């Protein structure tokens, strides 16, 4: 959270970003791609856990894309 006020990266609330802040322990809730990599290639997630994480990340990215599209629409209409 850029402002450390619990509003998330774009003011959309907690767990709406990449999970790189203090709320997620700075471990990267979604970590982008390549779960479990970087530690000798070991995967620390079961398939079910990885699937759930990917679904959560997909939802967060879709919400972020929606917000971006809305903001672009606002800017273009002015």
C-alpha cells in the first residue's frame, strides 16, 4: 500500500494488489508467475493451492484491468 492506509494500491481496498506490502508479509500474495521458483526450483504448493492462488490472482488482475479501463474512459470523455 503506497500510503500505508489500508486502501490498496488504487484505493480499492486490501488484497487488491500484488501482495508485496506488509499485509501479506511482503512475500507476494500472487508473486506474479512461477510459484515456488527461486528456491532451487522446488514447488512449495500443492496443485490445489496453486490453482486457488492463480484464481485469486486472475480475479485481482481482472479487477485492476476494469479500474484501468474505467479511468481511461473517464479521461477520454473529458
